[in-house]
């Protein structure tokens, strides 16, 4: 029997996370970090093996009466998301090393007496459990299994938001939970409908590989599509069901925000690609104009909100609303470059947004405020912090030389062949990105040091630099050399294309005149 | 009016790189590595950073010079050398490489960028000697050289775009170099954002090329351009023009260049005069095959160029700030290049010719202005100068060489390059010709005004200011550039037409040294009139502060033709109002009334206990409403 690598990869952080919660102080932190690093190594090895063609999939009968399987797959889309997950968690743990200890006042607001921050060991444990559950979501090859873990991720995330952060974090966590639960409920209906419909057409099954071959045309397919799409749109998050995210990001610690936006929200776009597009090609084509319109609105809406935001963490969360719009645009444009770009975008965005959340988190922790108005001239006292903020910001606005550029370019260039008007409007988001990044940089980092507030005098420390360095390196390396990663991702896009029976638009002028 | 029936020359296919050419990528890699070292090592490299920084562009220049000599010795059909470096994106039918094209056009740019770049690095050693962040300055300058070389050495539009955005970044970083000055930081943002607006044109042009041709390679695009439909050709031409307007500060995206003068003066010389701002002209000339397919797009280039050359000259005539006079002048001179590029095949060579001579004489004058500022305690107000010729003789004489070149004094470099443009403009359309001629007269006026106010007349120095000549690191680059300002045209005029013909797709006539035409003579008369006017009106009785004026012509010029006010009224204020409208809509309507109101948020601390009942319901309700809205939208959207 072969080693069930994917199961190990997912269970390791879940089990270890449970153990970490019962440990104390430094032991919990070191053990937790060690587990996350081991998970990273296993995950990276699995990614490399899968990208060379090794099949790591697992399949066991689970509930035979309803055709539910414990089935995991190691296709390129899944493994890219897994790599992102296992890479970000150690970074988050390193960044939140001091969480829960006295003196770690997160600046969303001071501690209110009646809701003290939970111990750091719980944070480490929850983060690891979330990691494992997210991995399960990404590798699940059975819709019921996917749904179960989709819902299960809510619990650790809820406690991660409500346990540490600003004074109003519980309200924010609740808002997150309600939005997600409603989305989950709608999806549950769709999942049940999927099972029922599959039963009507032969044998009841939730196995993705079987469902893909079934025909969900007509009204049924559309309803099921809408059910899944709404759940994923809330998760992704798309306008107009995005407003839970800024509140969560404002109140949660930066580490939790990275887990939320960098990893968990990707399940939304991942699900759109895998389930919406994969299971309901006809309904997808039917809904495409509206989905694209919502994507473009999200791109612009998020950019506008980020550009008018006064709270640094809300600002970062709105940039993500904009970026998720790009990902959705790429998915529903259905061309090989746009889907490849979209998957690469999901990957890059995790690193870029993590860098931005964390570096601003370090800044906010120094000042005790996240209000842009409370900053000015920080570059003088903390040049390294300023420089890393700038690099993260440039990655966020998709400057060439950072990996975000390659993904944004592929999404837009790929989509242009089918939908030039949508893309033309979406490109305005590129100007918006320059506005929101540079505005935040100018107001916080440049100018004379504000007399009224104590200047930020301490630059980034060793741990903080060490945490940010891998993120920046990934952004720059794939910025200059995106091809290795694209080579891994492209088969996923091709598989989707052939599954949908779609071909790429061909160039109009193929031959040159001499 | 514009003869587009001229059949473009056959596209010359690139030949594979061999020998030295396969090392061409080092020209980019060396300054890039320099920038990386200086920026990552930080303060540890403070003591030697400027020396390393200055060596990098010199090394690139040497490589460029060797390659240029090599090209000179080759048969014209062998002068377009392709240097593949690595695959950037390779997806299906899209092969987007980091591949270089060393040809007649790009090598001239390489020499301009690295030679002027090297001189400006050397100059900056002296100019920035007292700045605590000199090492960071050199890091940014090196990054700029690398980005600019990526831009001009690219063999495809995507790689060009990478360099294009890279130079935009460096421009932003260097304009805002003195970040503690709010005006500098704001100017940097403005430059970057206005450039991004232009960049939309370039990105969409790239998307269009991929959709139409399946490639963005220059050679392949040139070959396939004749297959474009008329409307796509025009659209593509306008997209590229939008990009060129942003980068080259052409109307209506011109206003950032005036504010860019907040940056250190060597930056103004290198980026905002000699090299980066001319990239738009390069883009248009590189895309000549596309413009050959669209009369309207080509005409638009010429019109934009003409408008900008007059606007820039107008602004330059009214400013008191020496750098802003030169900035207006830069706009104006690039306007000439754009006009030339928009004259169709016959103008492209002249555009590049003027681009190169301008690179020399304008860098010369900007560095001269920097020398003046260095000697007068960083003053830029020409009403505070006067009679500096005696105390800063080297600065004066070198500046005078640049002055003669820009006004087109016979046999200086500007004489050859600008006269050709004016003549070509007359050849294609008398309106363009007359306007270009008027521009030449105004140029002579404002440059004479600048010379007289700064170097001649009575001294109007502020108390405590003791003007003095600058150190050798600064004057030697001035001398070199002065020699080029005088001599470059004479050397190049008989040669550049033949040299560039295969790359620009055209072969101009009458470029001889002693070529004299009626229009040439008229131009000289107009220029002389401008000089005399400038001399007479500024010779005597110059006040020591800028006089108030009610003359509308002067007021409009002093306010940059209200570029900022117009941008604010047309774009910034409506966009801001819309953004704030969306913002409040987001937190009220979209978020659901209960959630968004501050009262609920503030009251939540105590309300937490009641959560089980009221709030859960209202959250759930609003989520449900949002969900229903999406569902309804999806369904209605399909029905509609």
C-alpha cells in the first residue's frame, strides 16, 4: 500500500494543532512552528512530486448508500493551493510570535476589560487546524467531503478572529460567521440537489470525477450553479457580499487576516473554478456576462474603497476585494491564459497580501493605531520597514518584476480575446491600484515627522525581517521567472478547457506579409 | 496631407547573436546588480556605494560601444541582431520572451542612455556629496539605467512594457527622493499615477496585438500589421499614442513633468530630459508599421506633438524657476519629436536624430542649472541670479553651448536636427510647418531670457549667497556634454539617415551638412527675432523678484496653462466625489443599515450579551438580502 501523503499532509497540522492547544508558552510556540515547517516540507515535496506526474490521489468508499467517497486528488490546481497554504502558515506563526503575551496590544483598539486576548498557544493550535482543514478543501475530490471541510474551516477562523485583536473583534467574527453560514447553507442545498439529481440519472454519487461526466443542463444546472456561486462569491469575496471582510480585517490580528484572505478566501475562487465551471459548463456560460460584470465591479469597487480608506487594515482588505475580482474575471473568461493567470493570481496574491498585511501590522503595532492620519514620515526612522512596505505595495499594484504582474497580465490578456470591453473597464483598476498604494505610502512614510504623535523610531527587528524575507523573495523570483510556476499550473487550465470543450480564440492575422 | 503611400522598406529580419552580442544582456545585468547591492546592503555600503554606482553605467557603456563598433562594420542586412535570454511566459501559442534586439535604433539609445547616464552618475558624486542618502540615490539611478536598457533593448512589446514600468518606478522614487518634503512626495505620486493612465494604452495595445497577431515581437508585428483591419489599426495607434503621451509628458498628460522638477537636478537631467521622457517617441517610431496602416492615428500623433511643442514653449517663456523653464522646454522639444514621428515615414529618422541631440544639449543645460543651484544655495529663482557668468565661467560657457544648440544656431547639433523637422513639417502640411516655425522663435526667446536673467545683466544675489564654480566632478561632465551639444549634429547629420533607414522603415532625403533651403533661412530669421526679443526685454531693469502681472498670456503660462486645474476639474474632483459616494454607499446600503452604522458598532461591547437574540437575526437578514440580490441579479441579467 502506498503512503497516503495527502491524508498525512492534512491530518498532521490538525492533530498537532489540537496538541498545541494543550501546551503552554514557549513550548507551544516552538512546537507549533516546528509542525508548520514539517508540514511545509511535506507539502513542498508533495507539490514537486505531483508536478512531475506522480499521482498522490486517494480514494476510499465512505458512505456507500449515498455515493460519498473519501477521495483526494493531487491535480495541479489542488497542489498549487496546497503549496500556498503550507508556505504561508509558518510565516504567520513567525509574525504572530508574541501573540497573547502581555504587551502585544493590537491596535484595532485597546483591550476592553471584559474580553481579554486568549493565550498564544490557542492561536498557534487554531492556525494549524485551519491549515489542515484548508488543505482538505483543496484536495477533496468529492463534493460532500469538500462541503464538510468548507464548513469546518469556519470554526477555527471564527475563533481566530474573535480571540485576538481589536475591541470589536467578536462582532466582526460573528459577522464573518453569519455571512459564511448563510453561504454554506445555500451551498448545502445545492450539494443535496447535486446528489439527488445524480441519483435521478443513474447512481447517487458525490465523486467529482463521476459528476463531471453527468449532464446538468437546463434549469436544474442553473439553480445548482447559483447555489454554489453564491457561497463562493461570499467567500471570495465579491461585491456586493464583501462587507464582512473589511470588518474582520480591521479587528483581527494581521496573522489571522493573512490566513483569512491569503488562504481561506481562495476556497471561493478555487470552488468557482472546480465546481461552478467544472460541473455546470452550460450554466456557467449562461451566467458569464453577469459574473464578469460582478467581477469588474468588484475590481473597481475594491480599488475605490481602498483609495478612500482611512484604516490601514481595511485598506488592505479592500485591495483583496479588487484582486479577487481579477481572479474571477480570469476564471469566467475561460481561456487557457486567463485561467492559468487566475490560478497563478491566487497563488501570488497570497504572498503579496500577506506581505502587505504583516508589514503594516508591524507598523501599526509600533504606533498603536491603524489610522492613516496618525502616521507621517516613518521612512526617516524605519527605512527598512518603509522599503518593505513599498515592495509589498508595488507587488499589490502588479508592477512588472513582481509575480503579481505576470498573473494580472495573463488574466487580462487572456480575457481580452473574448471580452475586450470588460477587460478595458477592468484595466482602470490598475490605475486605482497605483492610487491606493501610493496614497497610503505617501501619507504614512513620507513627509515631515508629525509633531503630535511619537515617531516610529524602531525599524524592523530580526524576526520581522526574517518573516517578510521569504514572501518578498517569492514575489520577486516569480516576478522575473514566472515560467516554472506557469508550467506547473498550465495543465490545470488545459484540463478545464478540454472539460468544457472550449478552445482559445485564435489570432486574426496569422501570417506576415513579406 | 501626410503621404502614407510611401511604401515602407521591407522588414529586416533579425540575425542570430554570435560572439560579443550574446553578452548583450550584461548591459542590463550590471546596473541591475548594482542597484540590488546598494539597496539591499543599505547603510553598510554608504562609504563606497556611489563609486560602485558610477562604475555600473560606465561598464554598460563600454559594452554598448563595442557592440556599436561591431555593428558599424557589418553589412546593413546583418545589423539587426536578436539575443534570446530566457522565456518569460510560454503558454500555448504565446511565446513571450526576455529577448533582446540590438539594432540600429536600439544601439543609439543604448549609447545615449549609458553615456549620458555615466556622466550624470559622475556629476552626482559631487552634486549629492552632502546628502546622507547618496548611496540610496545611486541605487535608484542604477535601477533606472537597467530599466531604461530593458525598455530599449527589448525585442517585443511585453519586455518593453516591463522596462517602461520600471523607469516609471524609478522616476517616482527619484522625484520623491527627498521624501520629507511633501511637495516632492506628492509630485512622485502624480508622475506615477499619470503615467499609469498612459500605461493603460500600452497594456491594451499588447492585449490587442496578442488577439490580432498572437505575438508581440517587433519584427512579427511589423510583418503582420498590414493584415489589420482599418479600425483595429487606428485603435492600436491611439492606444500606443496614449502610452506615449503619458511617458513623454505630451498633451493632455503633460502636467506631471512640471512637478517632477521637485526631484534632484541630476534626475531631471537624466530621466526628465535626456532619456525616459523620450521613450514615448521611441515607442511611436518602433511601431511605425502600425502607424503606416492608419492615417488618423498618425495624424493624431502629429497634432498632439504640435500642441505640446507650443504649450511647452509658452510655459517656458513665463516661468521664474530655471528648472521649470527647462522642463517646459523639454515638453516642447519632445513635442517636436512627436510631430516628426507623426509625419509618417519621412519624419521618423528626424525624430530620433533630434531625440539624441536633445538628450545631449538638454542634459547639458539641466546639469548647468544644477551647477548654478549648487553655487547659489539651491536657489532656482532666476530673478535671484544675474551676472553669474563671471563667477561661474565654466558653467556659463558650457551652458552657452547648450543654448546655441537648442535655438538652432548654425552648425550646432540642434540646428541640424530641428531644421529637418521644420522642413519635413512644411513638406507635409503648411499648418504644421508654420506652427513648428513659431515654436522655434519662442524657443529662441525663452532660452535667451533664461541666459540673460541667469548669467548676464546685474547681480541680484540674495544676501549671504556667494556663488562659486562647482567641483570638477560636476564641470567635467558639463564640458563633455557641451562638446556634444555643439558637434554631435555635424557628425551625425550625413550618416544617421542611412543608418536608421532599415529600423525606421524610411529613407529621408536632404540631410547633408551644407544643405541650405528657403525654409532653413526663414527659420534662422525667426530664431534671430526671438533672440533679439529675449535680449531686449530682459537686458535692463530686471527686478529682484518676479514682478506681478495681469497679462493673461503670462499668467496662463506661469500656471502651466492650468494643467493642474483642468486635471482637477475634469478627473480628480469627479473621481474623488464618485469614490466618496461609493464609499458611503458601501458602508450604508451595501453593508446593510444595521451593520454599517457607527452606533451599532460602538454599542457592540455591551450588546455582546444580547447577541443570541437581536443581532444574529439582523446579520442573517442582511446576508440573506445580499444573497438574494446576487441570485436575482444573475437571473435577471440573463433574462434581459
